[in-house]
């Protein structure tokens, strides 16, 4: 479901951090549980143009040629290395066998 005031376009982005399951969140934060399962992980390029090429590769080449399909309509940008430079990230998509 969509958060209040979000356009219902089919996609929206949330900044997120991993937390323990038993933490109480203040009301100003949104708590979302990610689906468990298998995720395909791709290194995220630094440039915006290369990110679009990565998306094209994932959905037009890799996914059709793999033995997998999307489990959920979801993309996760997982950032690591917050305390060191450079920060790195992966684009993760939930998949399941065809």
C-alpha cells in the first residue's frame, strides 16, 4: 500500500536502514519488513547513466536468461561502508526459480 501523500504511480523510494526485529519505532518513522527469500545482488555503478544500463541489463538480459523470475515487484538499494570512503551499494531484487 502507498504511504500518505505519495503519488500512486507504482513505484516509490524510501531511505532505509536495517534494524533488529524487536525495536519499537517512533511514530515519525515507517517500519517495513522486507520479504525473506533469495535476492540477486548487482554492484551499483556510480553514474546515473550506468545505473540505467544496469537496470536494462537486469530486466532485459539477465532475468530472461536466468532460471529465475521476480518474487515481488521490489528493488532494494543496499548501502554499505557508511563509515569509510567510498560508500558502496548493491541493487538487490527478490527472485524465485521459474
